[in-house]
């Protein structure tokens, strides 16, 4: 299974650091789904994604327009047609940044939003998706993709958590506690998980 983060968002959403807390709330809660920058060349797509798609049995996308547009653009540039399905397990973690960032966190403290999200989930806070629901999504995805060649287009916060979950021996609590050991996922970045 290869996970792929969608392409960069169009302005003004292309730099989370420049967004207001209200704009971050809109993206993180799914109130707005900004369009992505056009993928016009495979030069910006890593070889793992290209090779993964060429050998894929199936492609899954989150329900987000940005993942679906990224997927379609790359497959079009590769001139391949693979069965593609939307899958809610790949949806981004839903949370409300303005409700989880401590007072005095600033107008847009992105690193504080990141750390606060995972800490809030660990504590079972009500302003983010439940860690237990996220764990079920991750485990179900791993189970269904086991031994198959599947490329999944998804989102950065979820990918980072999946990587930490895999590295923790599949414990959601350990993954959330150790999340700072894992780098945020950049646009069009991929990661693979081999499970026979």
C-alpha cells in the first residue's frame, strides 16, 4: 500500500502559515475544500508514486476533491486507467484548530496546531475525531490492503499518524505520544507499507 498526499492547495490556502485561525478552522472541519494547484508535469511526482500507480490493482481516494483531482491529474499524465474508488477511511482527521490551541497561541501557530491536535486526540477531546475511530480506520485500511498493490490518495495529518501508528507497533496511544518523532508530510509526498 502506498499513501500519497494531495498536491499543494491554490492561493490563499497554499501556505497554512499565512492563514488566519478562522481559515484553518474552515479547512480542518471540511467547511471549505480549496482547489489544488494543477499537476502539469511528472517532474514533481516522486518515482514511488509513478511506479506504484503503474503496478496498482486499484486506487483509493479520500472523499476530498483535492485528493481526487491529484489522482486524476497524475493518472492522466501517465496515461493509465486504473479502477478508482472513494474511501472515507482516507478522509483527513477532522478537528477545530481554534478550539484545541491553548490561549495566547497566536493568530496561526501551525506547529502548535499540529502538536495540539494529536495531544487533544490522545486526551479524548471533543474537538477532533476520536482516536478510537481513527485507529479503526487505520486498522481496517491495513487489513483490506494487505498483500495488494493499492495506491491511496489522502491527507498529511492522517499520513503522519499512520506512519507513527505503524512505528509504534500499532498502538494509537503510543503513536499519538510519539508523533513529534515523525516529520509532517509534504505535498505529493508518499510512504509505503508492505504487509504480506
